[in-house]
C-alpha cells in the first residue's frame, strides 16, 4: 500500500516484521488515546468536554 509505505520495505522476507512493527505502533497510539480519555473521566467525561468531537474535527483538517 503506497499510503502506508509498505512498498518501501527493502527486503521482502522482512514483511512480517514490518507489519508487526506497524501493529505495535498502532497499539501504542490506541493505548495512549485510551489513557487520555481515562484522564478526562472516561468516555462520558470526555463526551461532556467534547473531547472526541474535537479530536475528530482536528484530524479531519489533514
């Protein structure tokens, strides 16, 4: 996939390592986001502060 950069893998035999590394990065980002939501009082607390809506609006600008 050109957008993910998977075609930039130099060694085709390292493909599974490459995918595993991407999976680890996504997992880390998700856990960080869960921590941010927890700091705001969980899902309901974050909704009261419009945290999710703000994140969606920020990301849609890119």
